[in-house]
């Protein structure tokens, strides 16, 4: 997760880091559900399928079952698509 956050522009990186702090749980949970709901209605303008995984990642910070699912997904990405995380195929950073 930290590798993905580091690849964001600075104006997005700072709020995302703040949102991941434990004290921001009261913001993270409703935002996750709203993003998942927006992903379900992806046929509408401005809403899109991109909202679904973002909502799942936000909720995975607080819900154990989703945390395991997200960890497996990140492990898969790290093994199969390391360039998505800014890694070389051998596992080192670019």
C-alpha cells in the first residue's frame, strides 16, 4: 500500500496518508461505503468502476475480512505486475 501511495502526486499523497491514520476511522468507513456505492452505479456520468476498488481498500483498513482479501490482491500484484507498484521484475524499486 505504501508503494502505491508514494506514486501519487503530492497533493493526493498527503490527504491519503492522513486518511489512513487510526483516528480517521469515522471518515474512512462512510467514504468507503460511498465509493463502493458509486462504483455500483458506474453507468452514470462522473461515477465509475474506479470507485469500487478504492472503496474496498478504504474499508479494508477497518474490516478484517476485507483486509485479508486486499492483502492477497496486493501480493498478487506484487508478484504478477510489479511495475504497477514501481518495482522492477526482480522486486527492487525503480
